[in-house]
C-alpha cells in the first residue's frame, strides 16, 4: 500500500486516498467526468540528485576542451575511441551512452539549453532547497503553498470538466510541482493495480472482489459533504483505471522501452504516460522522477564503456533509451506533436573531479527539451566557459539562463497559457529562446514527423 509522506500533505494542501497496488488517487470534490480528447501536454522529467551536465554535454573542441580535460583527468568524455562523445553543434557533444537522444537531436526533435539554473542570489547546493526551488518554481522562497505545474493548471483555463486525468504523477508519490492540485492521479506500477488480489466468484460478469470493494467505497462516501463527494470521485477513478487495463498496453512499433537495468522502472512509468495520453483522457501534464545522480565517488571513467562498471553512463543510457522510446511511441500514434518533454536536474556538478573520482554539488546545468514541435538539432542559451575567471565561485559552470525562462516558453507557446505571472510569480519573463514555433496553435493532426 502506498503512503502519504508528502510535504504537501503535512501542509494540508492536498488530501489523498490510497488504493491497493501502489496507486494513490487525489480526492475529487466533483462527480465523474466524461472523456475528452486533449491537444497538448507536457512531461516533466526530474533527474533528482544533481546530474552532471558537463559530462552529458561536454565540450569536444574549442577553448573549453583543454580546461575540461585538465580539471577532469579521469572522468572526462573522450573525443575518439568507443567512448567518444557524439557530436552536436559547434564545439559540444553528447555522452557516448546517449545514442537514442543523439538520434533525436539529429532528427531535430531534441534541443539543449546551456547553463540553466537559478538567479545568483538564489543558487543553492543543497539538494533539499534546490529541488524545492525547481518543484515550486519560486527560487529563494520555500514557503510557497503550490507547485508550478499546479499553478499552470489552475491558471490556464483549458482543463474542462470532461478531462478525467488532466494531471498524472507517474511514480510512487506526486512531486511538489503538483502540490495543491487535488485531481492529480498518482500511479506507479499499473501491472500491479487491482482493487483486490483475488479474482474470486463472478457476479453478472464482474469479479465478486471488485463488486465488494466498490460497494464498500460507495457506501463509505454516500453523503453529500466535501469528503464524501471527494471519496466518491476517487472510487469512480478506481473503476476507471481498472477498466483501462493499463497492464496490457502495447506500445507503437519501434518504441523499444528497456525491460531491465537501472531505468526499467522509469520505462514502465513512461509507458503509462504514453498509454493515458493516447486514450484521450484530457492529459495536460505528467511527471517522472529519475534519481541516482549524486555521483560523489566512482562516477565512471571517461574511457569505461562497460555500463555495468560505470554508474553514470548506465543512468545516461537508461534515460536515453526511455525518452527515445517515449517519443517513438507517441510518433507512432501521430501524437508526437502534442507532447513536449523537459528534462531538468536541481543543479549540476563542480567542474573539477574530486579525489574519489566523482563530482560534488555545483550549479549551472544543461536542460533538455524534446518533442515533435521543438526546434531541435540546436543548442540554446550560452555556455559560461571553463577558463580562468569564468567559473561561478571558481568552481561551477556559470548559470546563464533562468530555468523559468525555458519553462515559461513551453507553458505559453506549447500549452497556450499566457498567465505566466500566476505560474511563476515574481519572475519577469524576458521572452522566448526560440525553442517552440511562434504560433502556439497547430492542427490536431500534426504528428511532428515531418
């Protein structure tokens, strides 16, 4: 059974029911919704732990290559041999294990934004604070009572009553980016979902356990108060998920999700997102968490091709496989143009490797943006440089792009929400980087394949 150890619950902002099979359902205060086919949605992938972006997108030439090798004598990514960086634009490359992402870059579906982070006065190397800054969308303010994705959904005015699953947290618990959103569905492993574990006797074609469970829930929440209405809505959602048969989902041809390794769980969660997106249930935002990036020691030598002995490379490989499969899955159903995927970590790592052949907490980091409408095959923003006097506090890649600028462009130009002041309060949006087409409206039939 899931648990409710969420900071948002302690704040009293969200109240959840927990169902069997690793699933949590936010209480609804409104009746069941009819199905609605949504147009656009965002998948936010949070690489928790502080992903080393300098080795994901390393300099492979130009003035930064020499200081990069000098400051990372063991772990720097090579420019030749089996572990050579995969070339991007200009003087940068992609980690050798990110072959799927590299193919998407070549297809102009993946863009990279340099030097993403927080304003200088709010930079934090604390996992807890920095992750909250990302989730809440209010760097420097940890008192915020709602997450930025929740505020987007609240202010967008584009989620009608007919949307049955507007917000999905694919994982064991909803992230704080959805804090305050009461209709978020949280589902970790659809293969284990069922109202009860024993099929039992059939009554009118329905398993007795299912009828018994749903009768109990409906009896518990038969009143007209706020709690009763919310519980009734949750019971209805349990029935919805059971009827979708999520565990039997078949991805589109060519969508090869990894079934083993460090990203097997992430792959199952990404398949869940694709499945629900295809069913026309009004999906607007979905979240994925992928941890394990706190590589203080034995991060992996740059010439170490064996993923079993290279923890960082194994995680990059898993991320690359999952995102490549997710894109192929949606493209195979003519829906890639409806999806944008954003990949962010709370901070990068320091430029110098430490004595344990790892890296410590840093600041500036690349952000990945993927989707059928993304102006991919390009590097955006500016790289602060690795030479003398260019590093933040003589340690980190400098932050040159506020993460909220990237997210604001996607919220406005992909999701069609112009109320950026509500989504990111106290942030003055300076305008787009050019990640998305200028016109946020596109034909429903666009699949992003051209």
